[in-house]
C-alpha cells in the first residue's frame, strides 16, 4: 500500500482503523508472550507467579518544588485591587492600600 498516493479522507480512515487495531494487536501479542512464558516456566517446574512476583508498587506523591504562599491582594481607598505582583496598576494608591482576603 502506497500511503503517499492516498487522499486525506483515505488517510484519515486508515488512521482511525490503525488506532482501533493497535490496542487489540498489543493485547493479542501480550497473551501470546504470557502463554509462552507460562509454558516455559511449567516445563522447568515453576509457576509464573513464582518467577515474576506481583506488582503491588504504589505511586508516591511528589512534594512541590517550592512551597507557595497564597498571594495577598490589596485594595486601595478607590477600590482598585492589586495582587502585589508585577507593575502597580495606574491609579493604585499604595499608601491607602489594605490587605483583602478572598478577593
């Protein structure tokens, strides 16, 4: 099959068929390998669970790289709110600013 000569519609349809076929093929291959491994282990007198063990690892949560303090927002007498980051907004009066929670 020469995919370079296919139209966009044909390529899209082919892509959809491949996307559905890949997990099925992977499961089929996995089952075949598992069957072969179980046969080999049984021939040597072992159970596959003895050789492989169980996978009971749990994922641990990573701590954040840095602890972040919640931003304190400030409101001046005119009602303009500033989070304290970046440039001060035009018309913001620092002298009359008061910390505001939840704004």
